[in-house]
């Protein structure tokens, strides 16, 4: 039977799973439920904990479509380290950077409660470690470093991996457009000051023509900045609201400076 997978923020149903002492119809039914739920959700594996059962049982879907049943699994030996980007059904849609053992040895029992062992490395090793974590009522959040845990908690708050796309940066590509705008207006201001020392009508006319044409360029750059900044801001959903206010405010200030500069230029040069 297909079971509902426990997801955050529903707390774990148990803190520690209970070892299977007798294989009976109940245990057989749990294993079948795990297989059905894995197939329905296209997963690589599940622990009984994840569908609300207290027993220490893990089922893994192998590459050929068959299933590996691990009853009472335990980590025996570990070696090496590997950093992975992991996702888990408990936190749907979210991922985190986790440091795991690269190679492991696991002991487990079959349906007849006979003991077996296996060795795993790489992705298979990580998958087994993740599922064994669940037998202790845990998930990868308890394996995260301090900084990664803070990032993941922000993802939880916003319910999205994109929220940390990573968190809101302090510098954006749109700042380059703003820098060009400021440089051009600084040149326009310098020419305005320069015009105070010119008396020739023809030269003043040329300066006014330059100021007027340049003002259209600055206006166009402000429009470009406004729309590109919004496009760029949508990449960082964790700070979208504050960015919108900043974009609007920056554009209004820039246009106000341009308007004031052109008014003064008109009365002095024009």
C-alpha cells in the first residue's frame, strides 16, 4: 500500500527505531508499503520511519528495478569524506551541502533475520547513510555545519532553494549601469560649470545641444536600469521586497538629479 511520506514541519513519529525481533506479517506488510511508496514517488529508497513506522527497516531501489531490503541495519566501518548536495523527502524541494563518509561497511539482516554485510562508496554510500540517519529519528539537518545550517534554515523560512540563490548579494550587475549614469552626469555637471566661463553664443549653443542629447542618453540608461534591475532582482526571492523599493528609489533619485541638472543648464546655457 502506498503511504504518505512524513514531511517537515510534522515532527518525527519516533526518536529511535525499534529493531525487528520477529519477522511476521506486519513486518512483511511494512516492507511492501515501502516498496509501493518508493515506486509511486520515484525515490531511491525509504526508511520505515519516513512513512510512520517505528521499526528499523530500510528499503533501497536498485538500478535494475529490484529492491534491497535491510532489516536492523548498522554502520560498521567508515572511511574518507565526501561533500554532497543532498535532497530528502522530509524537506521537499530543498537541498543542503552535507559532509558524509565516502566508504562504509553495513551489517543488516534479511527476512529470516540472518546477518549479512555490504560495502558501499560514493552515491550508494551516501544514500545508505541518509536512510540510516532516519532510523535514529534524524535527517541531514543534524549533519550540517554551522554556516550551512543557517543557510538551510533560511531556505526553510522561505520554502525554496532559490531563496538562498544564494542569499541577497551586496553587489549587482545593475550597479554597473548606475555607475555609467553617474559618470555621464558628472561630465554634464562639469560642462555646466565650464559654461560659466564662456561668453560666445555659438559655443554655448553647442554645449546646450550636447547637454540636451546627453540627457536623452541618461534617460534611456535609467529606463534600462529600472527594468534590468527588476529582472535581476527576481533571481533573489529572499530579498525581493526590499530590492523593489531600492530600485524605485534609486531610479527616482537619478531622474531627479537629471531634471535639476537640465533645468539649471537651460537657464544658464540655453
